[in-house]
């Protein structure tokens, strides 16, 4: 059986820096949790939407707008903190890639960012695909 690989991308700031790496640094995410995130991203790159259960959730609903953000998913990492980076398929080539959009942490069953924010970033990338770059492992 041939396994299809998926390309991963990171949303970048105006200087080309990963917004997820900035989030990891700003939130002082532990090396252990970063390692788990890298491991889950390796699995996403290998299996895509076929990840084992409870590793990828979505499409996500928005508390703010009371509707489902049909393009936004969250990766589920159980660690020292409950990391829930938000991502989308594509958005340039939906069947071959995923783009990490926004870092989020879940506390008490609630995300600290609304999926509407991630959808806004997704739409921004559709308008300007140069604002993302090939994913590199987080340090």
C-alpha cells in the first residue's frame, strides 16, 4: 500500500516568522509539549485526515458567531498544557496540504482563541499565499 504524504505549512508574520513558533515561545510551552506537537504533526503529514481518533477534531464551532467554521480543525495534544493549534486543509491545494494557522490552549474545555480568528487567517492566506512557508519542526 502506498502512503500519501501531506505538506505542512505555517502561517508567517510580515517578516516570515512562524506564528506558531512565536506562540510556543510567548506561552513558554515546555520542550516535552513541543516534542508532542512535533510528533503529532509528523503523524498529520503522514496520515492527513486519517489520523487515529482523538488526535484531530473539527470542523470547529464558534462560540462567538454560533456557527461552525467548516474549514478549521484543531490538533489535540495532551501534555503539561492542552495545546490545540488550529489548522486547515489547504488552503491552496486542499487534498495535499495543511496550514497551521493559530495557536490555542484549552482550559476547562474552553479554547483561549475562537475558530473565527483562524478562519480570518485562512482567508488572508487565500488572498496572499506568500504569507505561509513550509513547516519546520518547532524548537
